[in-house]
């Protein structure tokens, strides 16, 4: 599953209400995060690898 950060349009590995692969907490500013089926665009460790 992927989660998209709407202000930056960056797609991370993870789910809304948890933590992304690279360590962002999606519960902080929860309105900025949406679940997505898009391809991961984050290039940080944990999301890309």
C-alpha cells in the first residue's frame, strides 16, 4: 500500500494512520495524507528499497 503527501505530491510506502517506510508519521497533519495506489516516488531508504 502507498500513502500520498498531498502538499508535495510525493508517494511513500505505508498507510494512513501509521508510519511511512522512511519514517514519517502520517498521524501528524493527518489531513495532508491520503491512501493511494500510485507508484512510490519517495527515494529515501525504507520507501524505495
